[in-house]
């Protein structure tokens, strides 16, 4: 036990860059994932400078053109440059993915820790409500929320955030339950600290490892959910550049005559989700003491 | 006038339909027709109230009408035949009275008899809707003075003035004959229920999913219908419908598919699919809500129209959508339609688009509406609503106006327009038998035509329309139509008709007996369809 504790303890001599280098050496797949995520983030944030064309501008002189030097990934049925739309689509994916994951994750964190800390009726109510929401697959729940509030970026974020909350809260609660009975929590209580202080200062920092892993995986799930909703016509709306939206309509209709309309947004979604998932797995390995020993 | 009408009808018929020759084979009985409906269900099931094919394609087989366009010649603008009547009447009283004799022995699907009183009550509900009842086509009958049911077999239409537009308006496929007894109990019964006397009886309805009908053995057109039943399946996405036809899960859709969908099916199915094509008395309409700022300002509305290059748009969009022709308020094949020379002076029809857009920017600046960001309500039907909407959004961008689309299913789309809950809307003007004067009545202010969602007032426009509808000289009526068009598109900039549709129907070759027309509302009761397999 003492050996494990020693291994878990952060090495004060290691700098951020040394830790990063160590992570890269130990988790090559995770590093590849991180690289993909960084590329996606940079692409999304600097879309204005990277995109060769306006992503919503129709060009009737260049409808369904195959990839060429002028349009590296070809054009869609409106003559819009696919590369520009994919670059801007990264921004939409990031906005929806990150916002949903962060809001869903933090709401789940607060609910999960509070549920575990207070126990009793609060725990019972929160957990049964979570059961109800979790009874539906994420996409079905998101579909229901969009059907109620309507399409659009904000509503899509809301639709994806709501089903993520209980998923995070359930995992966080499980970790928080063990922490609740730790002597230092009892000691804090004995010292007369308030609930907020105990939760925020003593419990939350100790559930951060599973929480961060959950949030990372939520980003990928949210990107996929956004793409699915847009594909079903319930997400963001034309002409907003979004990967899922690019897969519906023209992509289906021209699948045999202009396959690039479907292929490139599909590849973008695949790479983004793959990158986030690989990075998330590596983070789990790095943060989980049991896996870290291997 | 008769000669003129005949000539007009013949010309229009030649210009419109490209239907296949009639099959010489005797119709075969049996089988169930599966067809797709390019939508996800309408707000209600009441044909008198609704305006979308999503309702008509699902409900028309259950109902009878007084007269109808000849199903053997559905593109004709003059060939009308009786459905519930026994003989097409000759007008008397100087063209002011039309007396219809109603068939005996017709039964509603609940077994109760149908007589002239049911016909008169149904028509009165359409022309003079009672308090609390919405009739979508009320404005198409300003000429009707009275509808009398003299006895069990006679219905008399008395007109206020003779007009060219009465008989085509009477062949309205939405004018379902409802049961008087049912309406007396509940005027809203037909919004949620189906009970007609048509070739098919109601079987079941999964809301927004599918409508199912079975053969009516008591149908009064002897021998019809040939089918045992039908399944109408809702699917707003074109590719779903293409896949269904390809896999023979559905025989056809009755609305229309894009050229690429046609080419795809022909390439893959060869002679297992036949194609029927026609010009289409239908087009999208761009509607600013006059009750919302800044669209209460004519300069802003006009600026939006001026941003649109319809000529270039038509050339490009015809390759990817079910649109084809630039036109004004009137179906481009009609003698009443504006020529290109007449149209190019209106905002939205300029041939020098850069000059037009410069003027649009000036008008926006003058109105203090530069850098405008607004929302456009659109229907989640890809062909052509979303395509035309997406095109318009980019046209508006070119004058500095940012438009976001709010694409919603058919029900909420209509509900929002009826509630006036939108800035801009992409709607449609789809009509039946080409009847230019009556058809253009859909542009009348909301007070007169309840399904006009511009929510504008324009006494001058109404005055011109009233003169036009009373004019029996076609040449003078055409002059009035130009003045009316100028008032709607230019002076008031109330609404902008965008590209007119072109109807392409890939049909599984085993389906026989049905002919395309210039309207997806016509010839939809399925009674004459049979399956050759």
C-alpha cells in the first residue's frame, strides 16, 4: 500500500513539459488523439484565415465539382467549397461538443457530489430522476429535447447537455460516496465547515480524475450527437457549415455521382471522434493509479 | 368567349402535360398501392381548412367532390366531369345560375345516405364558413352569392356576377363533401376524423407516419376502385422516398422529384420505372411579415426582393431541385402570365443584378436597416423548400442581410405562419386547375384570404382584384392582372413569387391508369389506378 501511495504522489521535480513528454512516450495513441484534437481546435478557431472560400457562398458555376487544385475537397450541389465548410464545421462541432460536455459535466459533477454528500431523500430523488433520463439512449433523449425546443445551435447544445448530466452525475456520485466516509471529510465536518466548503474543497478535487475522463468522452459523444441530429434535420440548419448537416440532403442524393460530398465530412467526423476517444482513453490510463502501474 | 376558353384550354393542355398514352389493357383488380408523401403530416385532416398536399395526398381517396377534372385528361383547364353530380350543367340566367343534379344511392362510409343537402352544406362551409371555421379557399369564390339545396337531388349555385373563373374553381379537389349530420353536431369533426364517400374507406392513421385505406365496395363509380387498398407513407427526405421506390417498398410519390433522383432511378431500375413530367402550377413564395419591424417598411421588403437574381437562380437550381421557371403571380404557361419584358421592371426580376443590389443596399441604408439579422421560417421539405431557402439566404447575404433559417416540420410551419410568429417565411403558392384570376386570389390580404401570411393591408390591391374577377373580356382581364401583379410585387412589395416548380414523377412501371397533371392536388383519389403484376 505504501509503495502504491508513493507512486501516486505527484513528483514535485517534474515540470509540465516533462509530464507531457512522459505522457507522449507512454501513450502514443493518446498523443495521436491529442494531436488530432489540437488540429481540430486550431482549425476551428482560425477558420476565417484557413478557409479558402466563404463556406455559405453559392457558386453556380462550380456545382458538384470533384476535388481539384481550385477546390481541394470539391464542391457540393450549391457549388460551395467543401474544404471551407469542413474547416468552419470544426468550429460548430467544437462549440457544440465542448459546451455540451462542459455544461453537462459540471452540472453532473455538482449533482453527483451533492447527491452523495447529502444522501437520504435528496440522493433518492436525484438518482431516480437520473434513472428516468438514462433510460433513454442519448440520441433519443436529444431528439425529444429538440422536438420540444426546436432546432438551432443553442437548442442542440441544450438537447445534448441534458442527457449528459445524469451520466456524469452517476459516475461522480460513485466516487464521491467513498470519499464521503473518509476521515478527512469527517474531520472537516467536526471542525464545523459548511456544506459548500466541504463539497468544493474536500470532495470535488478528489473526484476530478473520473470527472475529467467523463468530460473528455462527452466531447466525442456530443460531436457525434450533433452530427446525428443535424443529419436528421433537427440540428443546426442550412446554410450553417456543420459536418452532420453536410452528410444529409445533397450528400445522399449525389452519393453515386459526387461521392466527395459525403466522404469528406464523414472523414472529418470520424477523425474528430477518434482523436477525442483515443485521448480520453489515454487520460484514463494516465490518471488511474491501477492502470498507471502496468 | 367559349372559343377563347377552348383555345386557351387547348394551348395550356399542350403546354403542360407530357403524360404517357393511355394503356390499352383492361384494368386488373387487386393489390395494395404503397406511395410516399413528401412531408410529415399536416396540422389537421380537414380538406376545407388545409392547403398542403401532406393532407390532400393522405385524405383525397376517402372523399367525393361535386365535380372534378377529368382523370383521363387531368392537365386540361376546361375538361371537367361530374363526380357526385349526374350531368355537367349549362349556366342559365345569363351565366348566373348553375344547377347540379346529385346522384342517388351514394352512401357515406358509415352507411348513411349522401344527398344534395350534404353537398350544399359542405360547399356553404367552404364559401361562407361559419364562425370559428377556417376555410382556406373562401377567397376563391367572391362570385358566389348563394348555394341552395332545393330538394334531395338538386344543388343550385347562384352567382353575383358571371365570371371566367367559377367552373375551374368548382373543380377544387379539396372541396370534400362532408356529412351534414356530422357537421351539425361538430364543425371540427373533420379536423381529427375521416368519414367520406370516396373510393377508399379509412382504415388507420399513424400520425405523421402513414395513412391506410381499404377499398370501398359501395363506391358509386361502378367497377372502381381497382385497388384493394393503399398505404400512404410520410417521408420528408427525398432520398428516403427514392430508396423506397428503388427497393419497391413504394410505387411512387405523387408530388415530384428532382432531376438527379429521376436519373438515379432510371439508371438503376431501367424499364422497371417510367417517368411522367409536367410543368407545375406551383411555386415558392417569399413572404415578409408586415406586422414585424422592419418589414413594415416597404423599402426593406423591396430591398430583399431586389437582392434576388431569379434568372441565374432558375438556370442553376433546375439542375438540383424541382424548380424550373421564372414567373410572376400567374402560372407561366397561361395566357394571363407576365412576359419576361413585363417582369424585369419588378424588384426580384432585374436582369442587371449588380445595379439592383446596389439599389437594395441604398434602400436598406435609407430605411436604417443596414446589417440586418433576421430569421426565415421554412418547411423541413428538402425539395424544393430547403434548397430555395438556402439559395435565398445567400442572395440576401449579398446585400449585407444575414438570414438564419428556422426549418420546422409542416405542422409547426403552418402553425407559426397562422400565428404570425415569424420574420420572413418561405411558403408556397400551389394551385389546382390553372385558373389565373382565382389562383392569384391567394395574394389578397389576410383579411380576405386567410392563408396569406404577409399580414398586409392594401385597399388598392383589393380594388384591382375585384375589377379583374368581374371582367369577362380576357384581354382587359389580362391588363388588370398586370396592374394587380405590379401592386403585389412592386408597389406594395408584399410577397415575391420565386421559381415555379417542374413536376417529375418516377413511377414503378407496373402502376397503370394514372396520368400526371400540372398540379399535385389533382387526380388524387386513386380510383383509376391499377397494378399490372
